[in-house]
């Protein structure tokens, strides 16, 4: 199977505006932002979507949640608040079949989203 866009970003094959990375995940700015601050956090391990993560991925998923918090604090996005979104499947808006979290901030976010 061909590498996804996010796998290529994680490997450095495709450049991205990376704001955080470690051995398990990479966080970078979305090229089509839906808010003034729109970051994507992806695991280096290619998991197609959240519903396909297994018990063996529990530590990775927890690590990703902590990485979101750390990144939000570093960029001061936690001060006014942020939204974390995970799309699972085509009908939910998933465009790349590689688990990723959208961190949205920088403006008041309405609910339900418009």
C-alpha cells in the first residue's frame, strides 16, 4: 500500500510547518485552515482511523492527547480555548486515511459547527 500524505510528512519526504514532533507523533499547521490556528497531530504509526486503533495503541493515543495539550500550552492556545476534532470515515469528513487530530483555535468556535 502506498504511503499516505501524512506518512510522507512524518518521514520528511513532504515539507510541512511542523510545530511539535517526537518519536511517536508530529504536529503541523494545516494547509487549508478552518480557524486562525489549525494544527494537525498525526501518529507516526499509520493507523487508518480511530475505529481501527487496537488495544496495543492505547499508550500512543494517550500520548497524542498529552502532546495536544503540551502544544496548545506552548503556543498559548489554551488561554482562550481550543477544539479537538477527530474525523472517522468519509461521511465524517475524513480526507486522509491516517488517524489525525485537528486542533482548532484563535477565534470563538460555535456549536454545532457551521
